[in-house]
């Protein structure tokens, strides 16, 4: 049965709990253990699928089609373990399950209460798959003391109590602020945070302390004494140059050792950190640089495209070069020539997105890349834009557009080259949707297989003719236009196995122009860069040599 590490946070949010959890996962793997990571989010949305990327960052999609928090992306990037539906839960999901059960009469007339009904539901979630791995790492979103978080804290307290002694430990991440006037690191906020945690019955075993400065021995002793934690379990989490330094840096500070000590695992197996030294070597000893324009809508908030930014970095690492990605707002040149905005780049990427705003700019970006022979990677909406561009300017369907935009405006303005998909095949069953369906969880979601055309650029990029990639979209390129578009040079080089849904398009007479209906960025890892991103960066390097 798995050992559980619960990771909580205090003092302020955004301290990097997700990253710390992911790094701990990587370090336990490096010691030969199997791990799974889980996120429990206190907000009331049933899942982040309907949340604005502005507010909550990107929605990370799992193979089995769950729309989850972006922290699950970190977990996968650091451990390579594919997350599942059962690795992410919110208060909203827990409450809706409890209320459904109540309506069904499952509780046999009992009064439904936070304790035990809500907490039991959370404990059931924690227990899923407990026999599958050595360690289950569960991160609680938010900070201790938040009203919404209380049922989760109560549930993990109970869960640890239900298990045999020594099977669950608690790691708490806080901040040591530095007060310039006195030149000191302050421990009081951490003391208060731990006090809060202990008042709800949780005594932390390991403290992870974010600080801009090294923690003096005296302060470490003080924290250990006041927070009732062993001195060796007071771990510094220093600021890092790159997130990928976290496993090595946290190991140096003794994080994984402190966790194993807390479980009483002795002697602890020695870690093999080769994977992470190689990752750091590739990042630190990169040669040259390529510039990539990401033409999108949510350009102010990088978290909205977290996985794309990371996948580009991985693509750079595969080629031992640096990728400088710049976010360009597509609306800037909707009515202008994009040349001044785009001519400075070695490659153009148009990412996924929803809604019409900015799409005319994205179409122009695709046209610019096509005409100027600049490497282009279109992801989901970025593929749809490339197809609309080719339809308008090559196949002369001058009013080509997406039904998505007509639906948004409630009137018909375009010839729908991209249409609303209402029925498709998943595995061996048919999925059906209607236009007015709920917005949450109703897209074509999760992993689907695609068959790649022999001899195509993508089949070379992947080195395969069958692939599996993750999807998240409602609209689809219409194969009715395939012959017309292929005659103009836009090849449909990847299709769903039943041949009905275009998964990939590429331009025949172009050095590297690929549009994909799925999200390859979600499967890229620093130690296993995604082939589309390695290929894209390589094409950008080739293009940079030409100019
Ligand atoms: N809005 C488009 C659709 O729903 C594209 C979605 C995306 O880019 N993820 O099909």
C-alpha cells in the first residue's frame, strides 16, 4: 500500500507547491520508487475547464479526458507519469457528487454534513489506486486557513489517522520574508502558519521554506523549536534560475532525505540523478538562440500557455539551443500588414484558443508563414486558422471561416470550413453532442489515435505512422474540402482511424508547416522532448541560418 505525502502551503499563495510536489516525485523516482501525484483544489468550479485562462492559467488535459489544473502538467513533466481523471479533484466536484448521491437517496435518509459525508468523499478520492504505487503525493491547493480548504485539511487529517502509523506524512511549504531594514529573514509568518495547521490537528513532519537568502543555522534552529519539527526537516527552497533545477536543488537541501526519514526508511536507497544532470546540462550549455513568435490572445499571462512555453524549451534542449519565445497579440495586426510584427522571428506558432477575437490576426500569421517559408506550428485553433487561410487564399473559398465564430455572433457569415462536431467515435463507442450543450466537459477531450500518411513530414517527425495525442476542442476541419485543399498543396497528413476527422495538415511546398488538431505540448517532457517541438525548433534553426 502506498505511503502518502500531503503537501500543504501557508503564508501566501503562489510559492510553488506544485513544483515542490513535482520535484519530490522526481526525486523519489530517482531513488527507485514509483509515484503518483494528485491535486485537491478548494474552489467550487467542478473542474477548471470553464475557468478563464486569464484567471487560472491553462487547462491541462489528461489522456482519459479530464480537464485539470495546470499543476498536473508540472507533475507529468517532472515524473513522466501520465495523470488520470482520478488525480485531480475540486470542492465543486466533491460537493456535486455528494449532492447527486443525496438526490438518489444513497444516504438512506441521513442528514448530510461536511463531516463525515464531504470528508468521506475526499478520503475515497485519496484512496483510489493506493495499491499501485510506492508513494502517493497529494497537494492541497490554496493556503491553510482558507475557508474553502477546511474540509480537505480535515479529510487528510482523518485519512492519516485511519492508516497505520507512519504511513502518511505532512510537508508544509511557507515563506521566510526578508526584511531589508533589519537585514533579517523573518520566521514569524511560518510559525503562525504551522500554528494554524496544528490547530486543525495536523503536525507537519517536513517544512519547506521559500526564501531569497540562505537560511542561517540560528533561524533554522528557531523554526525547528517553535514549529516542533526536527532541525534536519527544515528545508530551504531557494529561488531557482529555471524550474528544472528544482529536483537537484531540493535534493541538495535534503528534501527527499527528510521525507524518507519522516517515514523511517533507513537506509534510504541512493538516488540516481543522471536524468536531471543531463536536463540541466542541456539548459545551461545551450548554443545559439532561435526566436519564436507565439501569436495568440492571452499574451499577458504566460500561464495561459504554460505547456507550450515548456514544450518549446524542451524542443530547444533536444537541439542544445535556446528558444526565445515572444508573445505577440494577434489583434495588433488584424487590419494591418503583419510584416513589422513577425519578420524578426525564425518561426511562428499559433496556439489553441476559443472565440473569434484575434482570429483574423492568426490567419494573417499563418499566411505570412506560408508565403515567406517560415516554419509554422499551428496547434488546435492554430491548425484551423491555417486551413481557413489556405481555403481563402489558395482554394478561393473567400468567405471561409469557422462555425465557432458564427455561433458566437448568432448569425451566419462564413462558409464553414471548420464546423461544429456533433458526433464522433471514441474507442468503440459513439459520442454525441448538441450545440446548446453545457460548456463544462463536453468537448472532444483526451487521447485519440491518428493515422499518419506514409512519407509525410509528420511521419518523419514522429518516426511513426500511428500516434496518440490529447484533444480539447468542439470544432473540426471539414473533410469535404480535402480534395480542393490538397490540390492547392495543403496535405491532410494525419486522420482519425475512421478517416473522418483531419488530425494534421501540412504544406507540401514549404520547409516546415504543420497544423495539428491536438495538443502535443501536453505530452512533452524536459527529458523526452516532444518530436513536433524538437522538429519545429530544428526547422527554426535551419531558417535562422538562411537569413
Ligand atoms: N476553439 C476551437 C475549437 O473548439 C479550438 C480549440 C482549441 O484550440 N483548443 O475547436
